[in-house]
């Protein structure tokens, strides 16, 4: 997995499993974020991708 793929996956997992109404294992999103950050992603990279995914502009 490369950095871009990791960012996309982390954003997807945070949107699917994160937030205050998280009804699943919160570690799913945290692990995905850790993986992306280990490949050089920043929190801002993940936040930007989350915005793109919410807006439906996933590439």
C-alpha cells in the first residue's frame, strides 16, 4: 500500500467507524490512521481526503 492509498483508506475508515456515535471498534479507524501516518501522511492529509469523500469527489 502506498501513501495515497493509505490516506484514502484511513479517511474511509474514520468516516465509517469514527465519530461520537461510533458503534463499532474505534481501533479500526485508529489503526488505519496509524498505517497512513507511518507512510508519511499527516492529519491534514487525512482530513482533506475525508472532505473529498464526504463531498463525493473521490478519485
